[in-house]
């Protein structure tokens, strides 16, 4: 089992991810420079948070043209696991592996906070270590994290149960008052129709180490590993 973490110019959560996968969980992890093209040794691919290419033009817009992205697309279409976190989610929408877009936050300012998030489904490899509708706490740190899509796309995501995480209150209330960035339908994370590609704005890797007093994100990685390694 091997994780791969893509590193773009401007990535700043790549080491956070490796600290979890290799440091805390002891899983072989390779840092993949964005100009590489051979990722055939990778089982679980992560596009981390940060500011790829300085977020010029718009978040993720330039990263989609990096040499590694064609390999990422092939990796995903082969049914292998791809996780995009924050800027990684933005890159996945830019390259077309996930629908919709991440636009400027409702209040037009950068948000750095810890927020409650509802786990909508727990029948997938990504969330099998959570309870359905469990409320977890994840950090967020973004200026363009507001999920937006056309009405028919939102309907399709809802109808096909592709929404995996929603922003909510500490009691699980999903409403505009508990929506930090204005995302449509309080969307915090979605999957593709096949279920092997996950994009999410909150940072589970920043909620995995007991040393920082928050560990709700660790269950995502542990459950993913358990399910994949037993298949």
C-alpha cells in the first residue's frame, strides 16, 4: 500500500499529509513533483491544500495543466482512489474529475477556523469509520471555498447521494446560519459517481494528530486503509 502526495509550486499542506500517512500511520508515502508522469506505483493519490501556482487566475486553474494531471485522470478512471483537499478539491473541479466549482466565499474574506461537519454517508471506503450523520470537527482555511454548480448538477449530486460532507451546527443542523462560506446546500465534500474520487474543502489531515488536540480526521485515513487492504 502506498500513498502519493502531489506537490505543486505553492503547495503547503503536502507535508501535513505525509506526517499523517507516513508519520502517524506508518504507510509508505511518496512526494510526487508536479512534472512527474509515472504514478503507477501509487494506490491512494492525494492532491493537497495550499496555493498551487500562487492561485493566479483562479484557484487550481494553472495546476490542471501540470504534466502529472493526465496521470491523475488515468488513475481515477482506472478506479483508484483520489483525494483532493481544499486546493486539491479546486484542482479536481478544474480538471473535470468532479463537477461544479469553488468560488469566493460569501463574505469575500479568507476563513481560518474549526467547524462542525456532518458525515452524510458512511457506506464508502472514505467514511466507513464514521457513523452516518456523525458530527465531526475539521479545520478550514480558504478564501474560495464556496461550492457552486448549476441547478441540474446540484440535483444530480443530491439524487445520486454524491454529497459526503455538509457544514452544520454542533447539533447537526444544516442551514444557512451554519454555513461558513455560502456553499450551495452546505456542501463541504463530494464524490464522483463511481465513488473513488473525493473532493473536500475541510482538512482531515489537520485533525489527525493527538498532539494538536483534534483527531476527527484520522478515522478517514484509517478506515480507507482498512477497507482497501482487506479487498
